[in-house]
């Protein structure tokens, strides 16, 4: 069977979507995808490989600042490290940074680097290397938005100083930007401080253990083979035929392609929020009581389970439920009776039917299904919701022009949970034109707060009362791997091998 024939055959079996964001920037159970839950020991029936292999695009740069989303992201996560890394709860943990201080009067952070860190070529990590990477990131499409507050960056002896233009006590959460050795950024293979180094041996290009890595944990394997894959079709073919053992995927994404075989997966939670947005310029949605009542009609847990097959975290607020900032005490249990009572109190049970439209991007079938589920659930009373699916260009144009009643949206939030662009007056993502001085004050207070949890709780309490948007869930991405080849995976949004010391790779002895 030819490669083309195999790909055509696989396309009839099931569909998953390869990740195009993060380590990369969305119902699978009903599709019959033969993906298994992770097991503690490899199954005897599975033919283990003699080498653990990942895909690699030799003609694409591995520079983490300019690297395109896709194939290189998994390899890059083993080569490069940042000042901080986001853990499984999306909280920043110091990594190349040993400690830091913050001066709220001048909005200045001082980061002290960890001593004894070397690049894979043996040279020492310096503050100049860190500063150079961060300066480049300021103008890079991947990172420029998160560094928009940065006014200046300077390097001293083992210290990097960053001054912001305004307060942000959550700024460290934005500094998981991978650091490379300065002076060689234009190389396709810049040097990093990670646990592996890119090398070439008699068998070809590979990753080998970084002998001078500062981490004190054992690596699961000394050598990881790399297989040339210039496009996603090649990646898919190699994964399905078990020539490579691991890829990253968004199982509820757009533009699905195929994969099958003895495949297992582990989900990783993200900062990608899916929500319902209101056009508050429309008369019917100018009343916060109506918006709030509709929020009570959303059974988020059922939507996540039935429509997204569990590949998301239901959320009533625009901060991940995994975060310590999530105000769990403000949550309201779903109750149809509460929904009905709130709709009556809002004047939506008089029998005077009004029909509104919920826009959704037609390219993503999962989002269309979510929108249809929401429309059906919320249309029991006077307000009737019709779903209109539009091509991406028309969908975004309608949002920008304000030509909508409701829309099903998605946004990748930053891990400092800065919500100003989404719900602040004049925010770039505030398509509904909602404006509330009290919310603006709470956004400013949160950015400067020492007690970030208390400030977030106050902000979410206001958002719950006003309901300018209805958060639905936070999407998950997934690590897919050949069943039995690896155990102990606990991936994060940006690191498939986050807890590297816990990973065990199972190979067949030759």
C-alpha cells in the first residue's frame, strides 16, 4: 500500500486535529477514535520501537522566538527553557530565574538568574543572553502582545531588570519565553539550556542528553531520534505507522486530519477560553438581568462532556478553574428552576417572542455543535436563539463591525489573567461594546494587587452580576503517543514532557 493510499484509508476511520497553537495556538468518543487511556505498564500486544522518535523539520528554524507553530514545537520544548515555566495549574514557577523582586512604585522587576546554568555548548547562561531574547520577543508575533507593557530591559551581573509602563503583579506568568544563546539567533539551531541538545551521530540528526544540564533529575532516555517531516501529512503518516511515537493535537479543533492505530493520549489544560459574547448595543441585551439570566441557563458541564467529549474545563468565570485565582466560592450550581425564575424576573416570560442570532465560525464543527446546544438550551422562553454559521473571514468581519446579537467566541488569554482586552472599556476583544466604570476600576486594581486572589474574586463578582460575556469552558490540548511507549506523561500547555523525571520510555531491546 502506498503512502497516499494509507492516508486515504485512515481518513475514513476517524478525525483529530493537529495542534496549530501553543506547542503548537478544537466529540471524539462518538467518532470511535481508538485512543486509549494511559496505562502504567506497556501492553504486551504492542510492538515497541527500538528508538523513541519525534518529528523534525530540518528546513525550519528551531529558534523558539520566531519558530512557526507546529512540527518544531515538541523538539523545541526539550532544547530551551524560560525564566519561568507554567505548571499543570497554569501557575508560574521559577526556572532559570532563581528569585525576583518587584518595586510597585516604579513597576520594576529584578530577576536573579540561577547559578551554574550552561548552554548545551558548555558556555554559561548570562543576563545578556536573557535580555537579548526578551528584546527580540518584544517584536515577535508570538510574544509581542504579552510584552506590550515592557518599557525597558537591562542586564547586569546575573541580574535582568525589566521595567513596565504600568502595574502588573502577575508579570512573571508571561516570562515562560524560551531563552537562547545570544549572537547565534539567526541559526536554524540556536543553542539552549534544556535537558537535550540537537546533535548528529552515525544514525542521523537526534537529541542527546545535555551532559551539563543544571537539572538534577534523570532523563528518561539518553538519545531521542528525529525523523524528517516537512509537512503535517508526513507527520500523520509517520505517526500512524509508528515511525514516530508522539505528536501534539487539539482534539476539538478546526481542519481535522486523521490518525489511528494503538494510540493513547493525555490532555493538557490551556488558557484558551470559549465563551458567549453579547452585543450590548442591542436593546434586548442592554439589561444585565437578561444577560445574567441566560448565564444561569448554561449547563457547562454537560456541554463539555457531550459536545467536547471532556476535552475542556467548564468555567463560569474568565480564569481557568485550575488556577488558584479561580473564585470557586462564587460558582452557582446549574438549576433549570433557577434559570426559569431568572428569566421571569428579567421579563422574558411574557409570551412576546423575540428572535436573536448567535454567530459561530462554520469551519469548526465542534464550536457549531456547542453553539447549537446553547441556542437550544436558552430558547425555552421569550428569547429564541438561531445559530448562524459563517466562514471565518465573514465571522470576524461581523464581530469587528458589531453586526451580531450573540457570538460564540474563543480567545487565548495570557497566564497573568489580564482581562482588560476582553471586558475593559475599548478593549480590542470587547466586540459587544460593553462599558462599565466599576469593572475598569477593578481591572486596574487587579493588575496592581498584592493579593491577586482577592482582587480577582472582586472582579469576577462584578462580571457575574453584569455578565458582559458568558464563559463556557477552557479548551484542552492533547499529547498523543503510541500506546505503551511512554508512561508518566503530565503535559502542560507548552511542554509535552513537563515532569520529565516522571516519564518512562519503553523500548524494545535489539
